[in-house]
């Protein structure tokens, strides 16, 4: 019984709830990819200028990279043992 509890504690890594962080990171990164694809399509069809395209793609890249970094940092700083 004690062995199972220690395995459950080790499986859950991160300062914040890892499952919630994974969900938030996934949806934020997916939304950034979707926005970047829409911006690219608008630029291809000349509904948006290239300046808007590059600013949108750069913004999405920064937000996506921030979410990935947040996920990694959350797993590095493990919750203290109780």
C-alpha cells in the first residue's frame, strides 16, 4: 500500500497540476497554430499584408514558446514532498 502511494506521488510531477498545465499548453499552442495558419491563408489570398502576416506568426510563435517553457518549468519545480 505504501509502495502504491509513493508511485502515485512520483507520477504527478510539477508545482501546479500537471494535467491542467498540459491541457492549457495544448490548447494555447493549438490556437496559436490555427491563428498563424489563418493569417498565412489571408496573406496568400491578399486579404492581409505581409506585415500583418509576420507580426501574427511572430506573436503566435512567442506565445507558443512561452507555453512550452511554462510546461517545462512546471515539471522541473516539483511539488514538495508531504
